[in-house]
C-alpha cells in the first residue's frame, strides 16, 4: 500500500501540474515561448515533488505480483531460501502409487514462499523473455517440462515430436506473452563454448534466462574427468564475459547437474563400462572445484539434478540415465522459484 507521505506528494504534484496550466489557459496555446517555459516549469515541479517517492515504485510493482509468491522472503533471507530450493520430498503418487510425486515441506514453503507456478503465473514471470536451454538430452527434457507448463496440453503434445527430433535444435514461442524458448543441441563442452563465445556474442541480445549442461557425452566418449574440468573453467570464463557491464541486466544463468546413473540399467556395454559411480563422482567433483557455480563465485546457479534423481529413486528411470518427466518438472519449478527470488534481488 502506498504510504500517506507518498499520497501527499502525488497530490501536491497534481496541484502543481494542473493549477498553472489552468491559469495559463489560452495563452499557452498562442505563445510558443510561454508554452515551452510552462512545460519546463511543470516538468521540473512534478519531478521535484515525485522524486522522493520514485525508488519505491519498483517495490510496488513486485508487491503487486501476488499469485506467484504469496509469502515472498525478505531480501535478508533470499540467499538462505535459494540454498534450500532443492530440499523437496518424494512420495508415491496417489491413489495407486503408479509413480512418484514431489513437494516442498509445508513449513519450508510457508517460510520462503515456494510454490508450483500455474500457467498464468509462469507466463507472467517470463513475460517478454527469451529462454535458452543448451545441452544434451537431459536439457531437452527440461525444455519439455517448460513447454508443458507454458502451453495448453494439445499444443505441448504437438510440439513434442519436433522437440525430440534426433540431435536437432528447437524453437517455440508464446506470442501472447512474447516468450521465446530455444533448445540448442550441444552435447559436448566445445559446443557450449562456441555458443557462448561466438553465437551469443554476435547476437543482437542475450537470453534473459540461460540454462547450460553437459557431461554425459564426455563421460561416455572421452572418459577423462580433469579434461572435463578444464572445459568447465573455460565455459565459466566465457559465461562471465556475458555478465560484463551492459545497459541491460545480464542473463540469469543456471547449470544443469548430472543425474544419478543406475549402472546395471544402462543399455550398452560402453555405457556400463564408462558411466559408473566412480566416474560420476569424479565429474561432479570437477563441477564443485572449477568455480563454475554461484556459490563458488562462478556465473551459474546449480540445478541439482543428481540430488533430485536420487530422491526420486530407481523407479523414476527406464534406462538408468533418463528420468521421468516428474523429475524435470521439479527442476523447472526450482528454476522458476529461483528466478522470482533473483528478480527481487535485482530491484
């Protein structure tokens, strides 16, 4: 609610605006010098009366956005709330336990205002935004979860065959909200480097939300964790260059972590040989040690797919690597709630 002082200031500005205009009357329309002098006087007067209250306007805009965060955390607690976004609970889905379901504990949701966004909420949050997700099949599953939220069921179902065309890029739009969603097939770190250093550098604008992730193809075809870590360090440097001082805010950047690998379920001998727990732990260590994540001073906020897949357990995967949509639904809502908090911090 606007304070009493702000109301008085607005009232005074209106008086200053309309009284001189009324007194000047028809003289303003006949004398150009008087017209511009009067316009300058009115503009300065309005600016003087309203300037003390302008800093509060962004907060008024945020506070009007009630559907997404009915109980938004204060700025002092935002960091702690982001740190517990992945603390979700898993349970068998009702009524027959045919799958798994996730939720935030009620106490945590109440304290931090975490919420599953509706289609309207997500469309409002991403209004006018360009969302880019680049990586392997895991990144493609995240895009599917986002499309299922933004589009009606028929449109999302129609988009799925095109999205899952083998080794291809994909573009979707929500014209009514001005939202663009791009998936870029980039299974290797070199693909991500080219995207950051060439494609986005030459683009007229950068994405508002940028999600990157890699590692599964490197683990299978290269099988050298330290080389993967070197590539991550280069990716972090390239991503930081997108965060240099610009006339517009830098992208919100997220890193898609590696999933839990259920080795006996992997469908080829090569995968079973190279994609084991020991190798996964080595690759995860490189993510932790290469200063790529925000918690370590890097550019990316982690979307911890590994933690979520361990919570959903083995029944959530058919091939030991790719997980059911419920996992990526959780990833997506964690990302969107992080965006709400980050957007508030930028104001």
